[in-house]
């Protein structure tokens, strides 16, 4: 019974971990980039994970991916030469 409960806990933990956003950090000292899965309310990392460096890190702002679910964005040319996007 204990083994089953442990397996269930492991599966739930993995599912929650997959849902977490991935943040990219860069060390200000050694310029190494790395990723970390964190919750929205978790405090940002402050120190480089490289034990030889130990420098401060900053979160890297990146463009978020987005996908069109249907045909996508279409540009229609108007009579006056302007375009309307729909």
C-alpha cells in the first residue's frame, strides 16, 4: 500500500513540474545561461549554480511562443493601399 502511495505522489509531482514555466537566467560574472522551472510565486534565483563562479544572475527576458489555432493571420489589401490584418 505504501508503494502505491509513493508512486501516486511521484506521478503528481511530475505532472505539476511539467506545468511550471521555464525561466532563463544568465550569470553576470561568467555569462553562462541556464534554465530553471519555477512557479510564478517562487523567488527568482540570485546565485550562479556553478560552484566555481558563484556570481549573481539575472533573469533573461525572452519572447513567448504563440500559435495560431486556425488559418492564421491574414493581410487584406484595401483599395487605398493600406492593409487590414484579421
